[in-house]
C-alpha cells in the first residue's frame, strides 16, 4: 500500500495524534459535512503527445495529433484509445460554489481520458473515507484502460502494455491518500470501489481480446464484483464475488457471478441462453444500503442491463463480509430482457426505417401528389442503461440512466431513443420495485453553449452517470449527479466532451413535468467530471482520545511557549 499524506507531519507528537484519529479536532477538516465531493480529470497532453501516423497501442495509425481538440479522434483507428490523466477531487457547496481542490499524486495514480465510466466516488460505510479507482500509470500514457494486469495476461489483447489498476482512498478527516495497486480488470477498467468492514468491493469489466475458453475463464474470474482487503492487500490479487456458474474453460456460459443461464426465481425459467464467458458481469455502478451491496449493468452486448443485489440482504451487518459464492440476482421488478434481445428488436426497426427511407426518397413526387402514402418511422426498442444508484430510503430507489449514447448527427439521430434516460424513481411495493417516473426536464437534450463555442460542435446532455443524494427533514430528496453527453461530431470519443454537475429536488408532489434539473457546474473543454458524493457528518472522537489529544496539544503549546521565552 502506498500512502501519501496531504498534511506533512511536523513533529513526532503530531504523528502520534494522527495515529489515534484525533484529526477532526487537531486539523481543519479537508471535507466538511454536507459539502459535495466531485471527481474531475483534465486532459494534460499536448500536440506532441501523439504524432499523426504513429502506430497506436491498440492498433492502427494515429489520424490526429495530441492536441485536446483532435486527440480523441484516434478512437477511429484504435478503439482502445485513451490517454492517462490526473485525478482531482473538488469540494463544492451544494449550490455549486468551488471551495478547494485536492490533486491526487500522479506518481501513484492516474485515470484514463476519455474512459467515461471511471471515477465514481463512494463514501465508506463508516463514513471516514471516499474511494475511487484508476491506474498505476504515468501521465500521458496511451491506452492504459485496456492494458493487461501483470497476473492476468491476455495474449490476444491488442494493447500489450501492463498496468495495475489502483484503488485510491482519501481520509475525509485528514486528507491523507492511500493507494492499493490491484490485478483486477485486466484488459478493461475498474469503475468504482467501496470500503466496508475493512474490505474493498469493486465493480468493473475485464477483457479486450478474442481469447479462447481458458483465457476467457481467467478474465471472468477477474471481472464483475471483486474484493480485496483494505489493510492487507498482499500482492494485489483480488477475489471474484459471485457464485461461479457454467463450465470453466468454455467460451460461453462461464460466469463468476450472474449468468443469463441461471434461473429467474419469479418465473422458474432461465433468464436466457448462455452468453460469452465473463461478459454477463460487466458492472458499472454500485452502492451499499442497509448493509447490502447493489450493482448495475448498463453496457455491452451480453447479459442484462439492470440493477442487481449481491449476496444476502444485510450481509455486511455486524462486520460481515460477502462470500465468494454469493448469489447475484436481479432486483424484483427491474428489467430482465437480455441486451441481445433488445439489440435484435432495435436492429429490425432500424432495417425497416432504412427501407422506408429508400421508398420515400424514390417516391417523393408521388407522395407529394398524394397518390402514394409515405412509410412512417419507428423509434428503435427503448432500452435502459443504468449507471449510478442511490437509495432515498428502504422503499425509494433512484437510478441514473446515461441514455443510449447515440450521436445527434443527421444520420444517427434517426435511431436515438430517450425514453428511459435521466433519473428514474422506483418504489418498493410489496417486495417488487416499480418505476414511478423519470425526470428529464432540464437534462436530456439540453445543449451546452459553452462547449459548442469551445469545441465547434454541438454537445448536449444525454442522461446521468454517477449520483448521490440526501433525504431532507421534510421528506423530500435532493439528488446530485454527473451527466453523460452526446454530440453531432462523428469522429471523436464522446466521453471526451465536457459534462456537467446537476441537482434536482424531488418532493411528494413532484412530477416529471413540474420538476427540473439545475446545473451547478459545467466542465471546461478538455475536462470531465466523474463521480459525486456527499461528505458525511464527522465521526465522533471517543472521549478518551479527545482528552489524550487535548493533553498532547497542551504540552505542545507549553513547549512552544517555553521555546519562545
């Protein structure tokens, strides 16, 4: 474990105070209760970071240099393209006023620009720290988010570099940073980490190649929900959480966690047919509520994009841990349609729309004359893309849906569907979750004028990624989130566009029609917000520690007075 303290220890006496947890009184709190903590990354490369024509790590030749407006057009020849960048933690008031910024030491940890699913923030269950994931990689290194980890090598991965994934944790009372390098998520990225009872529980995805069954099995054991000790991480090898299903060594059906082939308890039938090994557990968001872990899946061509419970209800109570053979199940009431089924339905509609376009073009004159009827267009099948989740209480769950990510150029926008994008509110009714409304006003489709001016193309909000919230004294909820974006520019990575921090107040009489999002902050061009959390109330200092600490401070004060005398 690497530890970097924000506050240098000036004397041995101060170190002693820090070691007994007296930081709440001995030092001003870096993150004050009730303030927002927002993660941000800023692209730090320059034109020479990438040279046009150079061979890229993930394949192909660079078509653009390293300047911020052009560099992410290299996603076209290299689908793995990304550039490692610095991580910033910004403290803001709930109205969006910036108070201070903490820069994470790039010598121990970076993130990847423009890997838009990274940098979620989660406060530990004891309220003492906030955690996030990145890489043990230097600044401006290419394609780190698809590199292998040292213990799980995929020979078919086009990105041949090796980088550990990293869990960063900042103590909310002292500002001290601790980083653990881990071997999880080889070939892909870790998205989030939460500390509970001395364990980190992570979510992410693994694999970036076309390996055989044996390699896919190793990657399956390296994906989904992973866990490692926060205090004794050893060599950084993590353990998969989730009942192993299927046959190890098979290219289909082996999943260390949820599987399409497992039985849906509500129907007694399998959710669907076996998928590519390891890909049903491509999880992105997570939260812990009432000592229970919940995760989401919202991307990829396998599995089900929905909300899951990991392990037994209350498994983390009384210092408990979630075992490696825990069941991962879809929350009752949430989507159970496979991503393949949704994609197949959408493909049929898209094909029909293309045929309608051809017909209408060929018969334009007859349509105008009224002798032939034009063929109508249909929206592709509406699908959900869950990302962050936050429980308002035991019967109220808010789900961030990032939208379908379809660009808004003249061709692609014909297939864009916004039905489920935004903030979904769900109610637990008799043990089954029911979606009651989706809040989109002031968010979905909202244009970013500043991005348009800086970039030269149209950027609009598509939905939400990470969220956090609070239940207010009057029973209302305030939700804070980071947005997802799409644009009408077709050659660059959409994740590189600047996004926003937004807030919404939801009351008992709030409806999707009368309730709107408010923009708190907009990222500058070349920057992107990742996650958002609310700093909890300070953990009370035990009386014995208080007395001990005040006594030490008294001695320090006396010593200083004598020195000056």
